C-alpha cells in the first residue's frame, strides 16, 4: 500500500459480481422466501424445522 492510500482495485462501495447476483435474486424471491420461513417457523411439525 502506498503511504496509507489505496492505489488499486474497486472503489469503496462498488459491488462485486457475486453481491450484485445475490441482490437480484433477493429482489425476485425475497418476499416469498420470508413468508415461507415464517410459515415454517410458526407451523413446523418439529423443533428442527421451526429453528431453520
């Protein structure tokens, strides 16, 4: 590193490819996935299912 300054790579806050893909999937499935998890938590048949 050059005297405490960043000299290469992505700028701070710039998303990498994986982060962008995860955000896109979360946007597509987020609400449905959360509803499913809440349903499993509330209506699961055993402790292991409810703790997912």
